[in-house]
């Protein structure tokens, strides 16, 4: 159970921060924070676009920081 808690906090931070950043992007029309997906198949060519991975990267960084801080706090107790 002790190893599950840091994962739970870091995963929750990742999901929460990513959702909040994508929500802010759509609410205020900030293209760098908006989730845009486009797929076109015209039987001859495939066109695939996926934009703005910045909220995912920020979410990963935040989850890493939260996990490290949680583990350091756990060691000090």
C-alpha cells in the first residue's frame, strides 16, 4: 500500500493538471493549450494531425515533482 500512494498522487496530479490546462485552452481559445485532433481519409491518402502536447508534458513534469516531494516527505517521517 505504501508504494501505491505516491503513484496515486502523481497520477492524479497528471490527470488533473492536464485536464485543467486543456480546459483553460478551450475556454480562452489558447491554441497552444487546446486539444485538436483531425483525421482525413480520402481513400488515397491519410492525413492525421494531433496538436498541443504541451499540457501533457506539463502534467508529466508536475506528476514527477509531486512524486519526488511525496517520497522525500515520507522518508523524513
